[in-house]
C-alpha cells in the first residue's frame, strides 16, 4: 500500500468512527500534501480546523495509520487555505439542487407511532465540548437500551440541541431494532394535554396503556409538567412503572433534576442510578462546524470568511444560528447580491435585535396579571394586600431581568412607586428563587406566559 492509499483508508476508517457531520466538517477535505521520512503532512483549510483535528482526532488517526503502515512516525497538520478555495469555474458548475433558493430546513414527516421526526439524527448532530458528554451517553444508550444509563437526563438552555439529541436516540434505536422495540417521544405539553383529556373523558386506562406500555419513553422539556396534580401524579407513576421494568427513560429539561420540584422531591434517588448531562453553549469552532454542516445538508455554499464572521457574531444558541443562516442565504438569493461583512452584519443585527426586543413592559404586566388572575389595575394599584404584593414584586423582577430596566422606571411602571421599593421587590424575588423551588417553578411558568402574550 502506498502512502496515499494509506491516507485514503485512514479517512475511510475515520468516517466510520466519528459522526458524518464532524467528518464532513473537519476531515473530508483534508489533503495529503507531503510524505517524507515517515512524516505525513496533511493540509487543512484553516487554523481552527487544524487545532480541532490536532486536539480531537490526531491520536485516533495516528493509531489507524500505524496499523496500515508501521513506517509512519508522525503526522503534521498544516494550514493551506489556498488549496481549498473553490475556483470560480467550480462554483459555477455546482448548481444548487432544485427549489433550494432557501436553505432547506424542511421538516420531514413525523412518525405517528413514535412521534419522532426523522430529521433529527446523530449524523447531523455536531459534537463539541459543549455537548460531548451528553452525546457519548446517548451513543451508549443506543447500544444498551434500558441498562446502561437509566434514566438519562439532559438539561440546558433553549436551542442548544436537546430535542435533536433526544430524538436522534429514538430514531437510532428504532432503526436498529425495528419492530422489536416500542419507542415513544412526547413533549411535556402533549403529555399534560393527554392526561387532562383522559381525566375529562374518563379514559385514564388509555393513557396508562399508551405511556406505560413502551420500551423507550422520551419526555422532552419536563419542566412544563408540574403545577397540575393529576399530570404530576401520572408522570410519577409512568416513570416508576417503566423504571421498575427496566425500560429506558430519557428526559430533557432546561434545568437540572434537583431544581425541578416534580423530580427532585419524589424521584431524586432514581437519578443516582442514571446519568445527568448538560449541554452548554457551543464554542466558536463548533458554531463553524454547525454552519458548515447545515450548508452541506442543504447543498448551499458560503465563503469561508462569511462563515467565520457569522460564527463570531451569533453566539447565543444553535437555533438562532440557523435562523441567521437562513436569512442570509435568502437575502443573497432573492436580491442576487454579493455577501460581505457589512451586509451580513446588518442582517445579524436586525435578527438578533428583533428577538431581544420582542418583550415589552406591557407584555410583562399582562403576563403576570394573567397568571395570578388579577387585573393590571390591581397589579399596579396602591393596595398592599398580600395577593397583590407578590405579583407586583414578580413583575418588578421580570422588568429588571428581561428588559434591564432602571429601578426608577420599574417603580414608575408599577404605580409610580419609589425606586427603593423596586429594588426591594427585585431583590426579594432574586433571593427567594434560590431557596424556594415552588417560586422557581412559578417564575418559569410566568415567563412562558409573558412570551406567549403579545
Ligand atoms: P432545544 O431542544 O435544546 O431547544 P433543538 O434540539 O430544538 O434545541 O435545537 C435547535 C436547532 O439547532 C435544531 O434545528 C437542531 O437541529 C439544531 N442543533 C442544535 N444543536 C445541534 C448540533 N450540535 N448539531 C447540529 N444541529 C444542532
Ligand atoms: Mg427542545
């Protein structure tokens, strides 16, 4: 085997070992540029690809290569961006697939039996330090369903890939074990609605059959279950029934289990036998990888410089990153213009500003008063009755947290109160939240309500 072949085989082996997305992003385009005295020189398109490959894959690559050719002593990675520029001719020949003037985030058909969306796969899931543990656990679960990590609990903020990962587990298990195993994915909202429907229609047996008769139950955004006794009760029994029968339970949430009253108090011991993993914000390299992966999936192209720029600017979460990407490509294709840092920056600014300025003070006041079943007049009025004081302090808290309003204007909004009253209100809630799980839960539900109010 000559060295070139050895490199080719090494890549094929790597392709099997890492996810398709990661392979496509980091290694697919690597080029063997030199081989001398047992030293391989491999070119990569940019310095973060070099760093990434060196830190994550170098050892594995070396192991594979040595197996194929024991004379190889060393691999050196170099940056050679000129090798990777698409020639203008090449670009012109690369016609985008039909109907892809917009980046294709098409939603595949959801399987009615499992509720899984086949779009969410491990292959399209980019792995980096922010989700490594959760991903590794997910892979093990697929191999040892029900016995390895049970329950498996993933938590993290909005748009960081929890649903994607959970559904990928479900899809993979379903594909591997076809008809031998029953997988069910359910959002907590759906679960809650099902329980409420069943109670109304006296059909609780249906619910028990539906949820307690599966081999893998995936419950997404479990923080939304709770507050309603019957739903909590049903969740609790479903959990225990499945757990005791060694069925796989997979849960996601925006916060760790101990911060969820519904799990923390009654099921905490169960979690000691399972695995809890968090997903955090993707670091820069990963954001680049995700963008590239999205482009690849949809047959689109963007200049490296623009990709880097987007990854630098959009940091909050993956969902936002996808939204920005979609807009930029739409803009480019519909206006038929060249993208540059300036116009890309304008699009990003617009989108990120839109999403952060969505909430208004009025929405907050509305959301809070709706939650507590009082009127806005009562909320902002002068009465110091207990049933108004707490909602008022919570409203102050939200005005501060969500809108970063000044204390004087917060006081003003809530019935021309003094700024010290506003400070006191915000601080009171801030302190209580850390100690009081019920309040924590309440705050969360109110936030939901505020976001839904317009
Ligand atoms: P969450 O459930 O945590 O709010 P989602 O799973 O809905 O987040 O992710 C939001 C979007 O970002 C989805 O389109 C998802 O496919 C994508 N996404 C998130 N994380 C990744 C990742 N690591 N690799 C590829 N796509 C990702
Ligand atoms: Mg989700």
